[in-house]
């Protein structure tokens, strides 16, 4: 259950940030492309194996638990890369607007 809740929280946060940062349809495409670029860095330095961040009884024992860890790690890495991309896009948009007004 903790795994589902964590996934829903990350997915909701990613969706809200993309929705807030993107004003045009192609902004969403750019956010996804930035997320793809950020994916290797997020996988290496931020997420990696998410089983160390969650309580010990979150995953099943045996092979099924290993599959759950791999799936949870992949989903978390993708969503965190999208979250960071949306934040970077929003910050870049704000900076660009402020520079154009001066």
C-alpha cells in the first residue's frame, strides 16, 4: 500500500507541476524532452534503488519483490526527472519574462 501511495503522490506532483509550468501544448513536449535529458543524472545521483528510501516491509519477499523494486525504481526515476524538468522550465520561463521586461 505504501508503494501505491508513494507512486500516486509522485504522479500527482508531476502532473500538477507540468500543468502549472506548461501554458502551450509544445511546452509539455519540451518538459518531457528535458526530463529525458535529466533521466541518467536522476537515475545515478537521486533515485537509483528506491528500496532504501521506503520501509522494509514495502516489497514482497523473493523474486516478486525484486521485480517490484525494479518497477518502483524506474517509475520514481521517470517521475522525478519530469518533476525536475517542469521546475527548470518554470524557472526558465520566469527568468525569460523578467529579462524581456527590462
